[in-house]
């Protein structure tokens, strides 16, 4: 999977445009990703990530970084063998693409708006 464009509220993955939050895996997409608490990420929100046995998770927290990722969640993911990187969605897209280019087993969970 290659993300070729991100702007507020829109992302293009392998030529397909999405306008709702999503999770991107090396070989598939989990569209219309909703979170239990909206702008605060919790482990339940990452069930698809845990099912896919990735080693790296890149979290895009939105254009203005409004989605919070608690340190306790990052630690919980670390205990499960998942290294987590968190930044605004624009930077997260670049990092996800870099890991994909390097052949890493990565997932990207992207909040597309605020």
C-alpha cells in the first residue's frame, strides 16, 4: 500500500480516495475506523491492528493533533511487541510510507480531520 496524498479530511491510498478515518495495512485497508472515545485512542480501537500481527504502528493524530494517544496505551502496545510512532497525520503518512518502502510489517491508523 502506498499513500500518495493527504490533506485535511482526505487521504489517497493506492489510487483510492477515503474521506473517513482508516487503518492501512501492508495488504488491506480497514475503512471507516471509529474510536470508542472519539479523540482519545484506546486499546479497543486497535482490535484490527492486533489481529494483523504488525510490529510497528504509526498513528496519525489529525491535522492539528487533536486525537490523544495516552502513554499507557503506547506501553501496552510495546508489551504486545508493537512499536508505536505518533505524530500529526501529514508526518505519520510520510513515516508509514517510509516503513512500507523498507519492507516493514507496519500498520497506519489515521485520523483525517482535526
